[in-house]
């Protein structure tokens, strides 16, 4: 099966081709079923490749498939080559597996949409781009997938482009990601200058030749790139606005693709980070600060999807924190667990929105557990997972991160544990407002809703009684709930199927060893559990019966620390003024003025010269005589002075 690795990418691309050519003819729901089939087939091939790779004796579990020579220019030799190892296969399995469930869910969620086939074409291309990113054996192939997921995110976030908010959100996501991509490109250029190769294996084998300063520079430039893609401070504001896209898109971006790309890239270049402690510490600090800031913002959001969006930003911050501590295995473990429970939470939120006829405002929900019991049970599992309540997967994954952080950087552990408490609190707030309390959805939308509290999408008028989602949407919820709950066995198992046994050889000696005693680990685990349970209790206690606590939902948090306003004031408005100045002064007076001035000079010169062309022979003879006189005078002058 290893020889069929290329099919993992090819099958979703075939799905794109089918949708492009026959999508309109297939229609709803056949087009969705076909797209789901191709991604599901990719998952089955990935399982076969995984089993084949598992039979290879550890630790040499790698396979390279050379497809063709892409760029043969002098010393720049870039091959379209796929690289399979335990890290890549871990990513491929959950990307294809969860994407298949999201495709299946979308068949029901997008039913009746006018661009139904186009939506599934974009989904297939999104998955294929992520797989190119993951399986690329060199930085340039990775960058192709990197740009692919960025482009697809633009199309999908702004899918309902007739809404101004959706079109604007797509543009915002695109711009923020392009800023990050500059850092990635500069890292590629600097790496090639120093190593004359973009193959990861060659780069890692020549770290000593790169030099410590250049290694740090490459790592920091890559960090800029992943800040954009994985929505870390300061390039995170786009991710909340990306909720304007259909809910399956939110699940795909947050759980299976795109935002996890930055985490994967940093884990892939772990030898570079290991060689640059300063860069690694920077990654850890960025992750800790992002996790805390995003968690505080999530505590006051009114749109159910925006709470989950900021939750993703915060959880990604935990992964960056683990990477910065050298705990790559912990970062991957949390990424896998997060993929299950965040996919579950987004699809569960989508089910609630679907049942409430497009209502996304938490303050207009309430008591949905009585009307949507299946959605409530599955969503509840995801809620307790992300809150890190033992013994669910989130407890083990987040505990692994915090344990390593305690050993490496105790100050950052404090930030992490406070963030864990906030996570349990704001997710309990969300669950309490949506699934408990009174039937607030029976009330009309208030006409005088305050501007700063109207950040959620509303259903028009009185909402009819909520209804459970169709089976095609509920089945993926149950599957994700099962894996979200039991993903902790990846950490507990001591067999060769455990995540540690599987992935440790990729990192080798670069993996951080916390050297903690059993007593210390137990103390940290108990602390994590108590923090989670306390956060859940406080969140439910406050929000299960009451929907308004103005003192806990201050404008500072509702408006995301005014970071968007800060960027608008410091960057946006000055850039607009600069653009206006360029349009009214630089463009017409300098650029056009220079071009038009040259033309005017040529025209005037021609007019003056034209006057010498009279057409009279006597004038020309006179000119010749005067010229000869001047030449003779010049020569006589030279003779006189000599």
C-alpha cells in the first residue's frame, strides 16, 4: 500500500474534477455523496498505508515516493515528492477521517443551497491541499499545500458572498494569511541560500552549516507564517470573522485542516527549533499569551460559533506552548484530541443552529436539551472533553501539555492553568445558555438590541419549536463523540499502537524529558482535574438559569480587547490615508506627471526643432555656412592658444 500513497491526494482531486464537470448535473444530494465518497476512499487508502508502515521495523518507519522533477534550475532542484513517516500519517489519518464525517454532515446541512455542488468541490480541494501540505517532502511542496488551504478558506469563508459580512470575512482571512505567508517565503529563501536545498532531510542534516543566528532567523520567520495560518497573536483576528462561512466549513478549518497546519509545520522542523532555544522560547510565549487572551475573549461572546472560534485560538496556543517546551508529542496528542472534540462541538453547534432555523445568538437559545436530546448528549461529551474533565481525552491531552510546561517554564504553567480554568468556565457558559434554562427562543428579536451585543446572527421574528437534526447530520456527531471521549487511550496505552510508541522516533533526542517524579505528576493531574471541575461548576452555576451577567461580559471582552480597533487605528486608517494621498498626489502628479512630463518635453522639443525645417534652400545654405564659420573660428582659436 505504500506505493499507493499518491492516491491519498489524487482521490480528493478526482472529486474536484467530477464536481467541476458534472456537479450541476448530479445536483443535491448526489453531488455531496460523490464528494464524500472520494474523501472516504482517501481515508481507506490512508488506513492501508498506515498498516503497511506499521509493519516496518521501528524506528526506520519512513517512505519516500518521487512523483516527478518539478523545478530543475541550476542548484535549485525541487522534486514533487511525498514523504511518509509516523508524524505525517498521524495527520493524514485524522484529516481524511474527520473530513469524511464533515462531508457526510454537509449533505444534510447544505441541503437546498443554490451552489451545493460548488461547495463540495471546494471542500474536496481543501482536503487535497491539506494532504499536499502534510505529505510534502520539501518546503516548497509544503508551501503549495499551504497556499491551497489559504485559497480554499477564502472561497469557503465567503461562500455566501451575497452577504457583505461574509465577503468581508473572506477578504480578512485572505489578507491575514498573506501577511504570514511572507514570513514563510522568506524562511524558504534563507534556507535555500544556506543549504542549497529545500528537502527537509537535507536541511536537518546540515544544521551545523547554517549557523545558530540563521537557524533562529529561519525559525522566527516560520513562526510568522504559522501565526497567520494557526491564528496566533498578533495575526489571530481573522479566525472569529471566518465564522461567517457555513458551519461545516468552520468545523473543517478548526478541526481537520488549515489551523493545524502551523502546528504540524513546527513539529516537522523540530530539529531547527531544538537548535535554537531562543526561537523555541518565543514560540512558547506566543502560545501562552494567545491561549490566555483568546480564552478571556471567549468568556463574553454572544455568537455560539465565535465562542468556539476563540476556543480554537486558545487551544492552538496550548499546542504552541507545548512545542516551545520541546513537548512535541504532547502538542500532537492535543491536536488529535482537539480534532475530535472541536469537530464535534462545531457540528453540534451547527445542529443547534439548524434546529433553531439559523439562530446563532446564545441569548436566544435555551433548554435545547429538551428538544434536541441527541445533539445535547453528543455536544455535552465535546464540552466535557474540552473542559478537560477526567477521564475524557481533553484531560489527558491538556494535562500532558501543562505537565511539560511546569517542568520547562513554571511561569508559563501559571498562565496555562488559569487558561484551563477559563476554558472550563466559558464552555460551561455556552452549554448552560444553549441547552439549559428557559425557552428564550420563543421571544421576538428585540428591536433595540445594543450594537455591541448584536454580534450574533439572528433568525427572523419568533423561532418555531426547535427540532432534532436529520440522521445524516446526527451520525457524524455520534462517531466524533465516541472518539473524542476515548482518544485518551492514545496516552494510556503501552502497546505499539500508542501515540508515544508510534511518534517518538520522529523526534528522537529532540523530545523534552520533564524528569518529573510520580508524585509531582499525580499532584499536577489532581490540580488539572480540580481546576476543570471547578470551572464547569462555576460556569453552570452562573449561566444555567440566568442569561445576563453584564459585569462578566464587559465591552472590553465583547470587543476582543479592541484589537481590531487597534489595528484599524494604527494600520488601517493610516494605510487608507496613504492610499488616498497616493491616489491624489503620487499617482497623478509624480507617476503620471513624470510620464506626461517626458511626453510634453519631447513634444515641445519637436516643435522647436520643426521650426528649423523651413523647406527653403537658402536657409539650409546659410546654416551650413554659419556652421563652417564656427568650426573655422574654433580651430583658429585652438591654434592661437597653442
